[in-house]
């Protein structure tokens, strides 16, 4: 690493530590940028300006949130260290238990959206440990901090703050108590407010989209998100690959490189271990190991997963966890005894399913 890069990194770390040591402070609604935001949102969305001012006055600007934004795992971990964080025995076993506990709802959602249950479960496993860890920050604090005190992405987070305020009104969410990630992502699937409003589905038709505790809503919303971003039912996601000639790569990939085709990759000496068609969209991904680079090729469904989180490391973790879950669930089912009641009980045989597929 050049000396200038070392100095820059040291300054970045020092700035993050300094930010983390500063106390939280109430958002000043008299600030020109905050006041302008309130006026614009009130006019554009027909929301009460006094109510907006009252809500935002309760927000706390949190330096620790800014520090967290500067060090996401996708930018600091190589693949061989990133993978075990999400693909490990505890997360696999809890995923199997979760899958079996919600099997009927998962199968119904998979049928509606075309996304296999294993990927619905794996995304929830990577995002929130199957809904167990949904974030400790107040969403209002996270979004307000990043909207007004984080210039690199202020415009984006002002948009998300506006979407959050609209979501609170539409879904009767309390803006002062709702918690999520340091970036303002919410619920079991960790949707940002704009994604919540756009892709959240009321699967149980109870008049509300609940992405915290209503699992049919959660499963359908995750599947719908992937479908709307190009998921193709039955198409491949990821294949192992090898190269005929050595290639230089970037092990710290934080976004997909421009896409190409299977034929173009094969022409460059990439051998794909699987049967994709020549004109299929493809991305070459480096999955670095402790001893050097390894290679994988992602397809359109892999790209759809990266719309959830743009890091190829994230998408590979979802894919690998999904594969482990599928194998473990299949093994568990092969060991399970046949359900005696289903075979012998006239009552069980005549019992009608619930209209939403969740049982009687």
C-alpha cells in the first residue's frame, strides 16, 4: 500500500473514531436545510408541517451511525472471511428450524412469486437471523443523521426520510419508536422505506403490510422484490468457474462489474462448471481464498439478489446459505417418520386447508 494511502486510511479511521466519541445531539429544525426539507415535504406530500417539525425535533443526530456507514463488512472483509459470518452451523440450523416452522407459508409465497423458499429463507437469515435481529437504532435517528449530517449521501437519505414519514402515515407506524439498522432499514427483510412502500405486500389481506411479525407479508415482499428486479423462475443463480489463464482481480468487490455473456466469458478462457446457454447474461466474480483467487460466474438471478445489496459477497453468501439450507432440509425430511395421522385418520384426510394456505 502506498504511503499516501496509509495516511488516508489512518485519517479515515481517526475521523470515524472521533465521530463515535461525540455525543448524540437533537436535530435543530431551525437549520436552513432541515427547514427547507420540512417545507418541501409538507407541500409535496400534503403532510402537516407542524407535525413534521415536531417529529424531526425528536430526532437525534448520532455520530456512531456515521461511523458505521464508513466501515461496512463488504468493504473490509475478503470473501473467505465474509462467508463464515453468514454460512455457519448455527445460522444453517436455525434456518432449517425456521423453514420447517413456516413451511406452508414459504411454499405459498414461492408459488406466488416464483422465488424458491430456500432463497427467501436465506435472505432473511443473512439480513436479520430470521427476524431475530432487526436493528437497535431508531429509524428516525438513522435517517435524519444521514440526511442532514452525512454529505456524501445526503440526497439519497433525505429521500428515504421522506418515504419513512409517508410510510408511518400509511401503515400506522410510530416514527418515534420504530427501530432498524444504522442505515434505516426495517423489519425482518431490512427494507429501506422506499422499498417497503414499493415492494411490501399485504399477503394476509388484513389491511396492513407488517414486515416485522407477519411472515406471509415478509415472504411475499422479499419474493416480489426479487421478481421485480429480474428473478427468473428455474434459471441458475451461480456456478463455479476456473480460468485457463491467470487473471488479476479485485477481492474487495463492492458492486458488480459490467455484465457480459457466457459466450464472451468462455472466449476469454473462463470455464464455467455447469450448462448455461451461450447468450445468457453473466458476471465473473472473484471469490478469494487464503491462498489466492477462485472464480464463480453469476447469472441474472444473481444480479437480482445484488439489487437487495449491491455487494457480490452478499449475494454469494445468500446463495451458499440457500444451498446449505436446501440440503439440510432434504436430509431432515428423509429421516422423518411418515405422518401416521395423515395416512389413517378420516378426520385428517377430510380436513380442508385454510384459504391462505396456513393450515386449518
